[in-house]
């Protein structure tokens, strides 16, 4: 099972994610939220809130309870081998 090991904010609503298989990818939070709606996604319109992300048990989460599956994020990211 794939896990997220690290998340770094790159700017412009994008996070760099480091996965347990040695790959890294860029996840565009704003692009993801543009085609979805809901009260847990609304705070992600703010860069300040995006930066509050954390990794819990290999998943990407935020203080409001939103958690995104590492498997789904792996599919959504443009992947490259981690340096």
C-alpha cells in the first residue's frame, strides 16, 4: 500500500508529495477543488490553509478533518522519481 511520507508547499496552490515507493509528484490543490465542492474543501481556497496540511498514517490531511487518500493522490499527481 502506497503512503505519503512528506508534503511541501510549492506555491500557487501546489504541494510536492513524496511517496513511499520513492516517487514524488506535484498535486495542484486548486485544480482538484475546482471540479469539486463541499464544506471541507472550501478552506483550501486559501494558501495559508493549504500550508497547514499534515501527514497522518500515510494520508494527506488538514485540521478540519479533510483527508485525501494517498492512492488517489498518486493517480492525480504528475510523478517523477524522488532525488
